[in-house]
C-alpha cells in the first residue's frame, strides 16, 4: 500500500474512533506538500479514464474519482487541498492522457499558483477527495465551506453512452456534474 493510501486509510480509521472534529484537525495538520504528493505518487498517472459507479453512473477517475468545485466565497487554498488534492501532471509529463471513455479534446491543464499544472476537463479544475480510497468510490459528492464538490459524470446510471446535463445520486442527495 502506498504512503498516501496508508494516510487516507488511517484518516478513515480515525474517523470511526475519534469523530469528525478530531479527524478534521488531523487532516488539517498534514502538510500541503503531502496532499499534492498524494495525488502524484499514489498510482495516479495523469491518465483520466471513465469508471462505472452504482450511484453516479460513469465518472472520471485517475486512480480514484475526480471532482470539480463550484466554489463558495472561501477559496480552496492549502488547507482545502489537504482534503481535496489537486489533480496535477506528474513531473516530466506534458499533457494528460485520455483513457477509456474520455474525450481527449476536453482535457487540458491550467497553471495554478502553489499547485503546478492542474488537469482540467471541459475547462474545470479537477481534484481528488482523500476519503476515496478505491476506484469507483464517490464519497466526496458534498458541500463544505469551499463550495459544492461533484464527480465528473459522463453518463448517469441507465443512460450509458449519453451525456447528461445533470445527474442524481444517493450520496448525501448530491448530484454530479454532467459533461
């Protein structure tokens, strides 16, 4: 198990023992460098692919589900990126790769200060959620102080091969973002 995966697993174990407030404090104590490194070194390759989920249908993933943010008035800075690591190009990689089910023309990057070349899909910045530890998990479809986080939904359940404008899901009543 990679170091970032062990960190996420430890955080989830702490959640059960200590409660959300204590886990939040533990998460916030991690360095922002570790959060960015978690994405770059945990098997993520800048290959954005489609993964099928039971709740959201076909979503984008790079190892684990990727999300977009509809921001609130509080910007996603270093503290936010400890929970929501930016999906960045690994060192030496020039472009994201379109995997199975992904339109290469919608992939891009944006140079984000303090982050590097962050991968975009249809112009929207992509993030991981530290609570997703395996492919197909979508635990980050939530609203928090940084805004509303949504998985990038390519096709909702039962509509494989079509592109929805919105979707529904069972995770906290949140919907994904259709592209």
